C-alpha cells in the first residue's frame, strides 16, 4: 500500500467520523483533532477504525504521539504487514 493510498483511506475514515468536516483540506503537518475540531471520543473511534482497516494494533499510549496526517501515514506504513 502506497503513502497516497493510506492517505486516501485516512481521509475517508475521517469523513466517516466527522461528516461535517473537510479532511481533504488537511495539510501534512496540521493537527488532525484541532484542525477538524474532533473530540477525544471521535478520535478514539477513528484510531480503532484504522486498526481494523489496516490490520494493526495501535497501543493507546501512541495515540498522543500521532497527531498529524504525516505522522499517522508514517505510523501506518511502519506497522502494516505487506
């Protein structure tokens, strides 16, 4: 899976949990929660959905370390088994 495919999947998932936002406007280093106004519960739901979608297991202690689109894409790239 390429970085672009991962990014598109992330944007689709964000649109699903925050339908009134425009995730496609996110810049690589924007804080996802702050920029889109997503609360912590929705962000948790987003992370759980990503784990299911990509077949990974993100420890809760990593959630705070993954705040931007770039960080999230790189995290998934590093953890997805090809």
